[in-house]
């Protein structure tokens, strides 16, 4: 993963951590369920985005960097398919 991409992923993860802490506070304060669910939806979307960034980089590194065996290609495809579930 390139340094710029790594920094972007780390920044996004820190943002996600902040949103999770915000949801914890909202629950402690007894905030409205709709507001909490809206934040959880935003967290889910952010986690999926980070996952795609990592998978894209992983797939490129794994599949394009050197000759691979069929088993290695299948293993990478399985990891991607697992993320898609």
C-alpha cells in the first residue's frame, strides 16, 4: 500500500473510531433510537469503504506482483468473496 493510501485508510479508521465513541455517548445519554441508527449506518458505510480500499490494494499487490499458483489466486478470491458477504 502506498504511503498516501495508507494515510487515507488510517484517517478513515480514526474517523470511524470517533463515530463509534459518539454512538457510545449517545446510548449513555439515552438519545433517540433513530439518531443512533443513523450514526450506525454511517459507520457501516465507512467500514465498507475502508474495506474496499484495502481489498483493492491487496488484490492488486497479490494478483499483479508476481506469478501465482492457482491456489494462491483462489485464496485471494476467497478473501474478496468473504468481504462481499
